[in-house]
């Protein structure tokens, strides 16, 4: 004999039926309407329960939230996406759901089925128009709240779907807010702000989850409001809130294997759109060549890169362009990197999960032998991030921008 349905199940069933009758779908922009329908059906159920023999509804607000999570959100995962202290959610198999909190991995008690995983991935991908299947067994996409989704399925994985949801937690919107979070010091923030206004080219380097995107956003906030900014990303993550901004992202190939738009093309397109500033969210492959060419044309810019130190970031910027083809020589790339990259800001995550600037390295523009000459400007000594006496290149640009560089650094 089937078990009696709970009040929450009865309400959810009625909401689903009425949503189907009116062709409502949360993924098609009907989330607000469906939420209103949940409220309406719940009120009606409470009124009927006064005169009819219906299961009791012990906590109305909790029921509305739970039903909303299942119909509009991501069901059992929604609570993790709502929690501000949760940084990332991932699983390697349906019965092992992990979250990251303060930089630490935690195994949750949430259990999913294979079908639930497929349904959740389909729901998350639908608004982006991207897909994952045997012909395209991995995918990147951005969720409505800015979180980044990455999915890999068999036969790339051994058996189960591997899913990562990296929440976009923009805890800071400016360099001053990063100072309050102890990511950097006030003098360091003042220097970086001056460098951005002066039009120096910056690279933000660090490992995964070191805070590169957040710092890139805060640096972008220092761009003068009169400038036209073009951003190029694999998936939308940057939030540049300037008046004249164009944001572009890559596109996967369609079912016929055509229509792909890669980062290289985005950077080329951006150069034709009258940019005053170019921001490439991250360089991973041969698009580093196109970025260097753009910067070498006089377009100020900034980007991020995965690296274990500021100097390793420069080494990587020498290697990635070589992936563009056999006709690309290090004899061209080496002086180009030295001439176009002005500052490298290196971030590191402490064992306690705190993200901090550990070093700012200036590129002098000179090459000695096979090495790009650099000089440190700020370095972290224990808990202190100090100016160590170095100066950036192009001091005249600071003067033209109205800054006394010596005063900024010695503050």
C-alpha cells in the first residue's frame, strides 16, 4: 500500500501541474511567476486544511523554500549555493558531494542519484545554450548567479559524471575593500590604482582559488570611467561596472562541429572595437600570443594566469604563445613579453584560507641573455606586505596621470 503523501508533496504536485498547464518554466524566465504560484497554492492548501482532512503543514515558510529550491533552484544543492560561506560545490560520484569552506574540503551528507545528476546538469546548462554529450564530453558554462559550471562525463571520466560549481563570491568590488579584507595594504592598493590609471599592463598570477578574478575585478574598478573597456573570457566571470563596456565569451562548436569561437578570435575582434582598455579573463593557451600582440599595439590591458610565482608567470607567458604554431619563435616572444608586461601581481592562499598579495614584480623591459630583467616592488615578509625600494617602468606615465610615484610608494 503506497505511503500517504505529505503536505509538502501535495503542494508541490499541484504547483507542478498548474505550471505545466500554463507552460511555465523557471529556465525560461518564469521563476518569479512560479514562486508566486507556490505561495498561492500554499495559501490555498492552508485554507482547505481548516475544513478538510489533509496532512498538516508544520512549517509553511520552510515548505515554500524547499519547494522553490526543487522547482526553481537546484534542489538538494540549493542550500549550498545560498550559503555565503560555501565557495565551491563538486562531486565525483552522486553519493559523494563535497563543498569548499574557508579553503577546506568538506564531504557533505547529501546523496544524489545518477538521474538527478543528469537532470541538474541539464537544468544548469539550459540557459547558456551549451551542451554535454558523447561528442562533447566536457563543458564550461556560467550560471545565472555568476557561478562557473564545469562538467566532464564518461568516457573522459571512468564511470560517473564529475561536476564542479565554483560560486562567484565577489567579496570585494574595489582595491579599498581588498585592503579591509587584508588581501593587500593601503600603500600597495594606492600603487596598483595609480598603475591602472597610468595605463600600465598588469598580469595577476596565482594558483587555483587564490583570488585572481576578484583582484582583476577590483583592478578594473580603478579604470577611469571615460575609457571604453573590452573583456574576453571563456565564460563570463568578470563584472566590470563601467559605463562603456563590452563583454564577450567563447562559444562551443555546434552539433555539426562548426561555429566555435575561441579566445583568439575574441581578442582579435576586441581590437577592432576601439578599445581604450583590454581585459582577458585568463590566458591558458595560444591566445597569449594575441594578447601580447594587442598590448604591443599600444592597448593597455590586464589578464590573469595560473602560476606558482610572479617569475614563473613570465616564463609561462613566454611558453604559451609558442602553442600558436611552429613559425612562432621565442626570439620574438621573449622581447615582446619584456616590452609589453609591466607588472606581475602574485597572489597566494594561506593555510587558513586567506587570499593575499605576496609579491608585485616590475618588468624593466630589458632582456639579459635568456632572462627577462625584473625588480621587486612589494614583497610579503610574514604578515607584512612592504615596499622594498623597487620602481615600475614608465614612470613618466604616472606623472602624466597626475601621480607623484615616489610619494605613492613611500606612503
